[in-house]
C-alpha cells in the first residue's frame, strides 16, 4: 500500500540522519505539519545526492495518487545505479576494525 511507501521514506530519512523527522514534536503536531503540506525534509539536503533526494521525494509525496509505487521505486536511478552489495564488505570490515580498536 502507498502508506508503506510513505513509511519507507520516513525510514530513509531516519537512516540518513540518525533520527526520524520531527522526533522532538508531539504526534499531534506531526500530524498537523504533514496534513498542512509539511512533508518531512532532510536537514542538510545538499549533503546527499540528487538521486537520494528525489527518491525520498517520490516516497513522501503527500498526494497518494502521485506517490510512487514499490515497482516504480525499483526503477528509480537511486536504486538502479546502486553498486553491488559486495562493495560494502571493505566498509563493514573497516567499521568492525574501528569498533575493535575502540575497546
């Protein structure tokens, strides 16, 4: 469902920023912000790629009819241009080493 796509966009922002949007707001305030067109935004959008920003915009479109489907999102350049998961191994190993060195 399209509401899942919205939630996916929120999780995307949380992954980038380390906290969900509007984390310090009450749930009533969040609902009011969103219903009045206050789509959550990245705090520092220029630090992210244009493709990521557009991908999140497609997920967080307030008009449900215009919000992209999962099938459409799979064809988005942010997804189709991704490197293979094997490219993550050096990063994972470096992070593990960093954590081990901190102990």
